[in-house]
C-alpha cells in the first residue's frame, strides 16, 4: 500500500482482520467530517480551531500507520499556531488529497463500498 501501513495494522490488532476492518470503518466514518471541519476552520480564518481539528485527526492517522498524514497534521498544527491560517492553505490541500487516497486504499483493501 502506498499510504497505509498494513503491517502496522496487523501488529496493532494482532492479525485480527475483523478488528482491522472495524478500525478502517471508523476512519472512513470519522475522517470526512474532520476534513470538512479543517476546511471550515481555514475559510473562517480560525487558526486555533484549525490546529485543534488537526490534533483531533492525529489518532486516526496514527492507528492506520499513515506516517505522511501524521506528519502533515503535526506540521499543520504548528503552522496554524505560529503563522495563522494564511500559512496553512497548502498543507490543508495536501491533507485533503492524501485523505482521499487513504480512503480509496482502505476501501480497496477491506472491500468496503
């Protein structure tokens, strides 16, 4: 997989495919609304809110072993706190694009429609 680390998921859930799929479903249910909140906070020029949403997304990224998404979310939080929302548009766009790719991978791997 290009964006998710299946080996990490297998270790985390001790090879239990049902638990892995359950976590994937949680991600697929929760991530889109959090991504929408990221966009909303960016457009509302709410740096503190943007940093908070980026922080809220981090556990989802961590438990999927999506290292690049985790890195982007950490960077986004730092950018929002130190430079405000004007510095965050590119990183938010990268997070959104990566999240779309992660969703597609999860759906393909676990056969989720």
